[in-house]
């Protein structure tokens, strides 16, 4: 499993890259001032970082207990990203409505748009992160699979 320091590196790099992308795109897409979307983005990122650390720790513990590994298949990565975004949506929607002074429905639509972006971004980022920083147990599992006639 990943160490707490590795999880912190993962969360920080995920959110910093996301903010660089989402603030200007969000301001343009929703016709909001960049500084307003920036505040929403930063607060959302802080909340998401906390959720990221907790969610991934719990998800990995469940995976490890059920399958003996934390190596994710493509299908499991999709489920992981969807479950993460659903939990985050429930927390962020009321904040967005309050801060931007918009209706819950408008905040829901905005949050769903952000969630769609983050869903694709999370899938790509996590896949890349796992390739850049693979766990030793994964290399051993892959070597065992390729050595067993597979």
C-alpha cells in the first residue's frame, strides 16, 4: 500500500495540476470572474484533498482485504473515480451555491460539470501516477504473472 507521504504527494500534485486547468476553464464556461472560480477551486481542492486521502486509504484497505492487492484494473479505476466524485459532489454543491449566490440547481449543474472534468482527469492522472510511482508489490505481481506462462 502507499505510504502517508506518497498519498500526500499524490493529493497535492493532483490538486495543483487540476487548479491550473480548471480555474480558467471554469471561469470561461460559467461566465464567472476568474477570482470567484479561483476561490471555489481552492476551497474545493482543499476539501477534495482531505477526501482524497481518506477515500483512497479506505478504498485500498477494502481492496487489499478482498483481493490481496491494491493493483486496480481498468474497470475498478472507473468505479473508483465515480465513487470518489459522488462523495465529493455531496459536500461541494452546498458550498458552491452559497459562495456564488446561485441556486442549488445551478450549483448542481456546475458541480456536475466540474465532476465530469475531474472524473476524466482523475482517471488519467491516477493511471499516470501509478505508472510514474509504481508500488514494489505490483512489479512483483506482474513478474510472477509473466513468469507463470501468461
